[in-house]
C-alpha cells in the first residue's frame, strides 16, 4: 500500500488485486499533476466525471465532490471501491463504458487510456453532455500522449492545447465547442476473418473500442486458432481473457453440445465476445465480467483456453498470467486441461509447470508457443 498526498488530502491507495510481489503504485505522476493543477478550482455543485481512472486515485482524491467514474475495467472498479472505503468516502457513481453516460457534465477529467480507439469512442459518447462552460482536462504520461491523441480531443471536443511536461507527465486542455460538427462514432467495428483458421474461417467478429487488436485478427490468436484441441467430451469450456470471443466461439462451433463461458475484466471485451458469439453460434453460453475465473466454482470446467496479457496498462508484468493459470487449475475438474498461447520469450511454461506440475508444448513457431497443462 502507498500513500498519495496532494492538496486534496492524503490517501492510502492500492491496486486490485494486491500482489506483494509487485511494487506497482495505484497512481503515477500524471494523476499528481492533474490533482495539483485543480487546486483552487471550484468543484462544489458541478457535475464531475472522471474517465479512465486507472485504480481510483482521482476518484478517491476528489470523492468530496461526488465524482462519477467511468471505466472499462472491472479491476479498476473494485480497486476504486476498496480505496474509497478505506478513505471513508463514496463516489457519485461507478459506471462502465457500456453504461449510458451522464446527461450533463460540468467537469470532465480524462486519464488518457492506452487505447486510442477507447478514447475516441468515449469522447464521442460524452461530448453531447458537455456545454460551453464545461472544464475538460486530460492527463497522461508523455509517452502516452501523441499528436493523434490531441487531434481526437480537437476533433470531438473542441480547440485543444497541452501543458509543459512535469515528471514526464503532461496535461491536455480542451475547450468544448457546442457547434462542432462531429463524425459518427465508428465503434463498434466489425470485420470478416481470413480463411484457414478453423471453424471461424470467413466469419464476422465484432469489436468494441479498446479490445486488443480491434481492427484485425492478431497473429497470436491466429496461431492459436490453428492448434486448438478437438475438445471432444468437454462439456464446459472457458475462454479466459476472451477479448472479442473468437477463440471461444471457434470452440463452440467445433463442439455444438458444449457450454461456453466467456470471461474478461474488460466490459468492452465481454460485450464484443457476446456479439461475436450471438452472430456465429447458437448454444449455451455465459458472459462474465470479473476477475478471471473467480465467479466459477472449483472443479466445474473441462477446458480453459487462454491468451494471457503481459501488460498492466504501461507496465510489463507476468502477474496477470500467473493468476490466470492458478485460477484455471482451481476451476478445472481433475483431468481438465489448460491451453495457452503466448510469446515464446515470456516463458509461460515455467509458471504452468510450477502450478500444474506438468506442461507440454503443443505447437510453436519463432514467435509463439501453444502450451498444454493437465490438472492431475
């Protein structure tokens, strides 16, 4: 746990879940820069919205003004709840990127996300609630703010400028233009898959903004689709970290009698997976937003398919992958299998062997490997 101290108070903040092996803080210099800049700003009586707060640092610090937080991350919502509870505070609302946005926004604070597409989609959704007197300020690390980022604010909100950098962080100031002619929100995006990838060949997928590789099939998933298990006899199959659901939907098409579970911590991802599945398959399926397989009972599934991330926002870490593997072992029935695709250099086989006691390489190329572990 770390303490963030600004003019808005001093708060003990953590990420969720807390992993003692990680030393990652629940805020960075961009959060501090924005909070310092806001000192003296009148917030009383103004509808305050915080978009893209990473772990609730902004929402918790400004909780006295009942901010409405909007996030795509289940883990962020949980961390925010815990940080608010620790501070003895409540928010004005914890919304997801799939929820209807507020109808009026007087102050909009934007923590620039890693995904430019997610920023584009959310600015389109929130712009109608802004008015000429609205205060719009974005924040992010210098490496996260590009010319294209500023162009989005300019095109969707209005005239935009930036601050000087401080501790490698920068602020963005956008002046809402109620008369601005905006193009339609291009999200969600649909495209047709290539051939030669199994049951999903030539079929259409749906991607909401922010989903990994939202405009094309990523090469890791493509390699995985070519080496999925036959899954015969698997009554319950999980697409863990499902993204747009193409892997789980492929497994469903190959096993019409199986029940599918799609789970991800991203609300955008689960919405994409459900749209992809509904268009291409017809069977029993469940769509869960949450922390891995925490919502599933132990010994309740036969097969887990997983393409784990190796980033937590900008930080490179294998923490998420390790937790996914441990989650899978708990949820699998004896004899059940975990199949994973990952970059060869990440060494997932080491973690899988430690957790399962076994791991076999099913397929590989110079960049990716498909690994299989069995619950004994």
